[in-house]
């Protein structure tokens, strides 16, 4: 799987930062919902001319009881992804990691996110 998309970053709710995984929130490209299923993906992202390994999340956020779809990138090797608000973003979806899950607590979600990032790093080697 290698799918390429272009979009723009936008302000999010700040949950990723609070969980220790600050994300770049994205405007959802029109054709995304017909191209991938909800879940976590290994991806590459290009922002301001720099390429990053990334964890991509597309879907609802059931742990926080939010039914709206979101699209977020955790830039694995970025020092401060929060500076990328309102920027053009190109991202490439590389590999499906897992589907959306509801966790009983934010702590359990963070534990799974750490595992996801480890798996994504291996997938992008």
C-alpha cells in the first residue's frame, strides 16, 4: 500500500500533547475515506520541505467518546510538531497497523500508542 495525499494542518483539541504524543491535526482529504479504513498506519509526512516518519490515525476517538472522524499525524522524529499548524502537508500511507479501539483509560491508550510507534518504526526501516 502506497497512497499519497495532500492537505493542510489545522488546530486540534490538544489531547495528543496531553498524552505525550503531540500530533499534527489535518483537514481530511475528500478521497481519504474511500481509500483507507479507520485505524493506525505507518506513514511518511512532508511538512515545510522536511520528511518525517509518522504514525497516522484516521477515525473516531471512542476512548474520548467523540464520534467525529479525525486525521492526525504523530511525527516520530520531529522536535516540535506543534509549529506545523496551518501548513501544507503531504503524507504517504505505507502500512496498516491496526483498527480503531476503545480503551478503558487514557493510560491504556498511551501504552498501546507506544507499541504502535515501535511497530511503525520497524515498518518504516
